C-alpha cells in the first residue's frame, strides 16, 4: 500500500457496527451542516447550475468558504487557479482576496471561462479582477512569474496534480499557499483494492507533499478533501 493507515480486513463485532453507523451518520450530518452554513448568493448558485449542466465538478459550499478564508488569511493579492470551470471557486477566491487582487485562472475550455466571466460580473467583480488564460495548464504555468503568487489553487486534471505541485512551488512566494481540491476522490483515495490511475496519482501527490521539506502540509476533510501546503 501507499503508507497511509487503512483499517484491517477483520470482521466487525456486531455491537460496534451500530456505533459505526451512528458515527458515519453524524459525520454526514455534520458535513451537510457545514455546507448549509456556508451561504451562497445568486451568482454562485448560477455558476453551480452552469457547472452541473456542463457535467463539471465544482467545490462544495464549505470547500468554497474555506478557499475564501485561506485567501484572506494570506492577504492574497495574486492568485493562480488551475481549472476555471464556470467560476464557483473563482468567486470564493476573489471574495477572500484583497480588493486590488487579481485572479489568474487557466482552463482548457474557453466556453467554460466565458461562463465564469459572466458569474464574476454577476458577483460584482470588475473585469480587471480576473485574467483568463485558455490552454492546458502545463503549457500555461511555465509562462507565469516565479514567486509571483500568494496562493495557487489546483482543480484541473488530477492526473497532472504532481506536476502542478512542482509548478506551484515555483510560482509561490515564501509563505504562499498551494491548495489541491478533490483529493479524497469520493473515498477512493483511502479505499482498498485496485484503483484507477487518477487515484494512484492522488496518492503519489499526498506522499510527495507529506515527505517534502519545502512545504508545511495539512489535509482538510472539507468537501471532497482539500490538501493545503504552505511553502517554507
């Protein structure tokens, strides 16, 4: 296995199965409460609807609220986003950034970016608050400035996440923050048995980040998992 603790395959005593069901139910209720607590406005709901129609995943309300908090915590003026989607995460990031901050957002699909542009406008952000760059992330990121960003948010192709980490560490200033979305992969990351390449790449990313001397990491059980790391 890949070094993370996984429960042994043993028969669960009957008296503990009920307790496990209660714990699982409580956790699900807590996660639902956290999502409901993170109230979202009409612009965010519109962006979520566009994402659903396009078959795109977007960060949960609680994960979005966490992104907003993290952007505010690092007093972000320059943020790079990999995976614009229809603008859900971008709106949260912009809300957390400084009023003069600029979000640089990259996506392979210009039509998705057009939806995000509309969502940003509906959320009240001026056009100069976001820079949209269409194209594959690994082609675009090398063109961005070294140590020029306070936060990098990665929500693109999970097969490329380890490569995104390398680029993110170059882009970030010391004390800057990189955040990866969806690292739980709906529970498959800690699941046993054969897993698709996407999950194996997520496990590789988690291992690299945990063993790296360049970052201070934390894995947050928010939404589908947020892996956060501060560049030392």
